[in-house]
C-alpha cells in the first residue's frame, strides 16, 4: 500500500482536540486512534462475512473409511 501524506491540518486538529501537552497525551491519543481504527476494521470485516456467501466444501465419509486417530500430547 502506498504511503499517503497526511494534511497538517489533521494533526493540528488532533493536538487541539486532545489538548496535547506532553508525550503521555500523545500516547493516549494514539491509543484512542488505534483502538477506533481496529474496531472499525473488525466491524467492517464482520459485515462483509455476515452479508456474503461462503462456499463450504465438506468432505463426506460415505464409505465409512475414516479412522479417528488419537494425537499424543507434547
């Protein structure tokens, strides 16, 4: 993905809105922004999955040839 230059006005607005005075304020702002970004991405992914069709190809054991195997603990 190509990097896009962010308009300085966005930064000025964020600094004003978050009343940034020190590095802890910046850390809190970034935490909020990252949290909102991840939440939005997850919601978009859920919408995409819930509204789309998913084709499943589940193999059938019509001849009863499947033998379960016990997998040892490591």
